[in-house]
């Protein structure tokens, strides 16, 4: 047992921090520091810089362009990248479809998709949820019928993040409606978003942004060689993917970045005639968040360190549900803090006015952007399996109830 | 980073767990409580035989050569069964005082005797007016011939009733709250001028108040430089009791889970209801977050960076305290009426966690300290 970072890990953190500082384009950094999200182009630019450095593959093996990091190094990278703040790697590409293809894909599928996924030449999205299948994902109805050498897909997906940007979508479809158990009739398909019969409709979320979509499939032809794993075994792939997703889901660096930004802003706004930073109630709130962030940080290292020890052979650690619940609670608490610091400046929708200003007003922009992330991250306790579902998982997996 | 115990640590944990499994059932514990000492002197001897009473001492002083990690493993096992013996005060607090500040002669004279079970210590620092401020010391010490004599009062001294010697803080000069000029002394509880009043605290351990009147004391460490040693003692205590809280949370969660499977209401075990299941999930999450914070405290004991170490101890004390409070309160709630009874174990765990929260400063105190640090 050694509960400290090794000198190598400390040096690694320095290396990552320095690389991001020296290579993150200044326009992207300036915009994100105010609390704005990155555009598609920002994300692509940054991921390609990281990929050129050999860092985009995160947990992928070296032969497929991964950096060969330990899970601890991976966490350190994610934290530093989020704290910078820099655009995050496309999770659909890097922590979802990449590991799925590495685990279940054919050689041909790996050759065709992995290098392009790492370089964000293909933007992936996830076609899981349906209007009638949210937390109860296994009740999904989108149907795929095999017809010669291709499937014909009909149905609807919803809450599909960035489908309007996407080149490809990995989709869960029902291939056997008569299976004994619902989970046994599901397959996992890779779908080219340019295929005829696909319609993407925007869903504007409460932050005013277009991130979510509905995706309709109307007699969409998908070549059978784009099925991952065996027919009717798609649920195993989905479980693997969701377990994999969980370890990166705490996004602790993002919470730390929001607290740091709130402290910065608290020096610039007043409360009862003095800077808000002097207010004892504000300071206590920050202190409590520091406690909660530290506890999560160490729990996260416990989970990834156990994962490292198991050499990836272990099943997803049920503790990763703790990371999801506590991590998203913190994302929500820290974005809430930033909005409260912004005060009345959190209410206007400034986007167009700000763009038209000759001189940028940092306070106004930070206030407006904070509200954007606060509103958008209400989704954090809903996506990736709601926090209530996570508690069900804990109840079963850990408590055996 | 590596969170797995070593083979030696695993062996230590196994032998401690086996000893406690055989000797520390809740009913057995009641018989220890009924003894005049309020604990079992037999168990104390068994701890000595197993090497636990010299656990963090160097082998040259008859110790086991362990460190903060070994103390964490043992305290966690102790927390699981609510061990009553004065291990924390003697080995962790007293032991830290002597290993940190003692002269070689003092170490040679005291540590081997402690390891054999022949000497019990208590840390007599707190005073009525002080609450949690470590510098609020008004007990005084003045030179008397070649030695020192102490005057003043110390309150709620953990395991003070059993102690043969005390580690007493006193001002050798200066004013209340002065950071310098506090000195630590070894005081024999049987010496003239030492009056002891023993009593039970809410966790059923036996504490004591002391009044010192011209009581002889032997200097431990450098005169006037006691505060740094006091901090080390307190930090070792925070780490140890954090681990103890984790053990107590584990037992409370196990009891609550078991109860939820067997208690039937409305025709079904209450564990079949989602509202109970989610509370259990929350209790489990609190336990694990608390465990992470106890690990933080343990890894901080030997951190040489003063600023970072103090900060991390404050984080850990708040985190573990809040986790322990949440799990204790929830455990009683999930048990319903039976959880309110003296006869049932869960309330005893509740009270130990409540006492631990108040040892060395409570979460509100450390949250305030963290808040003051923000720039």
C-alpha cells in the first residue's frame, strides 16, 4: 500500500500540464475559461493535436495508437485536460466505440474505424435511448431485420447527443422480438449517418443549445458486416460500454475548474460592500466542495488502481456507480456555485449582444456562460444511467438486495 | 499509488480480525464493560502478545516497526467491534508523543514497557475554556529546583481513568493562545498533587478530569516548543479515529443490510422497498467516501509539507466526520424502534462515532479552517 503519487506520476502530471499550456490554441482556451463549451471545430482541432502527440487513445493499446498509460495516468490526463480547461476528447470515439471495437470488433472493423476515431476523422454518436426506453433500456423497439447481406432498420432514437455533427452512430437494435429475455434479442450495429432513410431532428435543451437530437430510421440499410459481436449479443456490448464509460464519468477536473473559476469571479463581484470572496458563507460553501472533491478524487484513484491491478480483466467495479453519482452531484453543485457567484448577471442571454460588443466584458460573458453549463449539466444526473438507476445497481451489485 | 495491503499487512489484519472474532462479540464486550476498569485487562495482554501495543514503535524499542498504515488497519478492525481498551490513548497518542519528542533515554525507558502492556498513557491537553483551539492552554509549569511543577486543570481526557502516565501540555511562559511557550510534560497519575475524577463518556469508554496542583512533571521535547508535537499527536489521532470510524460504518451498514432482509412489514422484507434500498446505497457511498478520506489522513501522517499536511487533515476530518454522522443517523433510522434501544448494538456505534467526531476538533471547526485558507 502506498497512498501517494509516485515521482513518475508527479512528473507525468507536470508533462501533461506543460504540453496543454504550450499547445492548446489560445482562442479555444480563452473561450472555455469563461465557461463556454467548445464548438465542434474546437474539439476536432484539439483532439487532432493530442492524437499527433499520441495521447488521444487514452486507454487503447499502443498498437492501435494508444499512449500505453496506466489507469492512474489516464485519470491524471483527464483531470489536467478538464482543469486547463481544454475541450474534452470525444467520449463517443475514445471511451465508447474505441474500447468496444477493441474488445468485440473484427480485424476489418478495427482497421477501418479505430485510426479515424482517434483522429476524429469520424465523429461518432450513440443511438441507445428511445422514447419508450430510457432507464429501462432493454425495452428498446428499433427493429433490424436481416435481408441477405444487410439489415433493414426501422425505428426512432432520442436524446442522441451531437447526432447532427456525427458521421457514424452505434445503435442498439432489436433483432429478435421473440427472445425469451428482452436482453437476448438485441444487436449492436454501426450505422453511417449518410445512409438514406435517416432523419435527424434537433431538440433544443434548457440551456438554449442544440446538443440533443431525435434520430429516425426509415428502412435504413446497414451492411451485416457492420454488426459488432454476434447477433442478439448486443446487450453484452452495451453493458461493457456503459461499465467503461463510468470510470471517466466523474469529470472531477471539470468540477475543480468550475470552483476555481467561481473563486476568480468572487474577487470581482461585491457582497455588502466588499468582494464576495470575503463572505464567510461563500467560503464555507467552497470549503465543503473541496472536501467532497477530495473524497471523490481518492475514491476515483481507488477504482482505477484496482482496474490497473486486474489488468482490465475485472468486471466493471460497482464502486464506479459511486463515481457516477458523486461525480455528477459535484458537477451540478459546482456549476450551481458559479451561477450563484454571477448573481443577476447569470440571467440575461447575452450571446448575440456579446458577440456584437466592441470591447468584451468578461464579467458579463462569464456570468452568461456559467448559466449555460449550469443548465446543461442538469442532464449529468440523467445521462449514462440516471443516478437513481446507479443506486439500483449498487443495491444489487454491492448489497445483494 | 497502490491501495492494496502488502502480504505482511494482510497477515497483521488477519490475526487481529481472528482475535477480535473470537473475543469481541457484542455480548462479550458487555462483560468487559462490566469490569471495574471498564475494559478487559485480558484483552490488553492479548494485544501485547500480538505485538499491537508496540505496533508503530521501532524494533530497537521493542516495537513492531509499523507505521500509519498498520495503525489504520488495526484501528479499522477495532472500530468494527468497538474496542474499549486504551489503545488509541496509549499507543497512538502517547506513542506519537514519545517517538516524536522523547529523548533516547525516555524512549528506552517507556516504549518497551508500553509494548509489553505495562504502561498506559493518556493525552491530557484539553481544557474547559479551550473547546478545539490547540493553543488555548492556561495550565502552567514552573521550574522547581532541578525539575518542573504544574498547576491547572485538564478535561475529558480520553482513557484518562486507566492512565498510569499523562502527556500534559502546559505554559512555561507567555499568554493564553500564544503559539510558542507551550511545553509537554510526562506526569505520573499517582504523583502527589494529581487529582483524578473518572467518568464514562457517551461511548462507554472511561475518561477523566485532572487537576494539577504543584504536580511534578518531566519535560518531553524542547521547552517552549510543544505546539508542533501537539499537532503531530492530534494528526496521528485524527488518522487513527478516521480508520476507526470506517470500521464502525462498515458494521453499521452490515447490520442495517441484514436487518432490511429480515424485518418484514406489509408482508415483505423492508429491503424490498426502493426507498430503503436507496438509503442503503447512500449509506454505502458515504462509507466509501469516508474510507477514501481515512486513507488521505493515513497518507498525510508523514507528509513533510506542513501546509499541505494541515490542509489534507482538515479535509479528512470533515469528510470522515460527515460520513460517520450520516451513516450513524441512517442506521438508527432504518432500524426503527429497535435502533433506539440500549440493548441493541447499533446505538453504541452511533455514540462512538459521535464521540470521535468531537475528538481533536469537529467537522465545523475544520470546515472553518478550510474556509479561512481560501484566497
